[in-house]
C-alpha cells in the first residue's frame, strides 16, 4: 500500500437501469433503485433511491420522479450526476477531516456508443471521481461469477438487467462476439401492465407490475415448483373503481412470452456468430445467466430447451456484475486491458 493510497477511495459502481449497486472494500454499501424525485419549481432533487421509489407513481404535480437511465444508458445527464453524488454521500459521512480522492470503475453495456460512454464518464467525474474506468457488463458478470476470463476457453454469459440483455462470448480476456438488445426486465414489467389491461380490464402501475413479476413471474406455463396465486389491486377500466383480482404464474408466462422469445433469438444469433472452436467449449461449459432478469422462474430451463445446452444461474445473480466490477477494481493492473478508459 502506497503512502497516498490512504487519500484514495476506491468504489465499484454497477450503474443499472433499475438498481444501482456500489461496492467499497468488498462490501455492498449501496443497493438502491436508480430513481430520483425532483421539485419541478426549483429543479432541486428532493429524494433518491428507495425514498424516491416510494414516491414513484404517487407524486403531486410539483414533484416528478425520474429514472435517469434508460436501456442501460444515461438519458438524463443532470439527474444521473445528482443520483451518483447522492449515493456517494450516503457512503461517507460528512464528519471527515478531508475528502479522499475517488477512483471509480463503472460497468457499461457492451452495445454502448462512444457518446453514451462519454456521458457515463462525465457524470462520474462531475460526481467527484478523479479516475474513472469503464468495464463492459458481460465481462464484469463473468469475473463476478468466478470464471477465469483470461483462459483460452470460451464462455457464454447472458446478463439480463433492467434495460438491456447483454449476451457475450468471452475468451482470452476479451469479448469475442456480443449481442446487446434493449429487451430486459423493464420490458417484462410493461408486458405485465399491458396484459392486465387487455385481459382483465384493470389498470396497474409500474410498481404493481414489478411486484407481480417478482411474486408470480415465470418464463414457462408449467413449472415444477409453482408460486402461489397472487392478488392484484388496480383500477377497473370499465367502472373506474379500485378492484382486486387473483392471477397465477401461467398467465404471466403468456404475457412475457414475446419478450423472452426476443432474448432467445438474440442468444441463437450470438451462438451463430461464435467461432467453431469456442462453440465446442460452450457445448461443454454451457451458458451462464446473471442479472435480475435471470431470476425469472423457469427461464434457465426454457433457454436450455431452446439451445440444447446446459444453463447455469449465477450465485446471487443480482450482484454478479457489481462483484465482478469490484474484483476488477482491486486488480486494476491485472484487468487494465479490460478497462475502457
């Protein structure tokens, strides 16, 4: 440890469309929804993270809730910067004699453009980071899962987040071929909203649709361990009066079918692009799933049936990318070649 390392604070950020995770000293110090609440008159941010999430869909006309990231990239630059700043403030109490310099590693989707990459970097710098390194999400997920990315062995990683699904074949410390599609957890949520409106004539908000996805979300209409039926409350479109209905996992599997099919097509497309030697490796090692979307009941089985390959879900899939980002930060010398500075 160098003399000046004491003055440097290293943090790894998984800046996601749905959730932001920050790891410092191998500990998850922030795990909050990526959302801010803003006062429309003054433009001041009044809440971030969980507090803002509780306001989402329930605000009056002077407060609006904003999700600064859309499809894995920054859509609202000012809000993203304020959000990162706010999360960093939550980590370090203000009673410090001095503020250490921040060194950050932020993970980004593999299909990101140079302009979008610049926006992430600028936001991190404006939030107080002196050194900013960027790492691609599938690579971070692979490191987080525990795969030796430097080996001459092909591994396929699928990271289904909130805004994007990242599919990549990794070998020798690099991404050989990748496919990034903007179909992921957010699309599952909006599919559920549409289904409830069409099938049951009931209007539900984004938060309720998210709850449905967590409680009875499924990728297949027949599961070995089905979840219990779930009561949904919303507004009846015919009468305008609040009502409650009971739904089961099979209905949600039907609602999500189209979006899951798009992810399957992207997986098959990535497998087609894979060099033959790496295809032989993937046949042996199988496919690894990470990200919140991979927790959808029966998704691993469905992908396995479609590809005829073994599918493994990462241990703690929600934090695999953040964990990998943290490992890359700790071993900057080793993973320098992965970092898109």
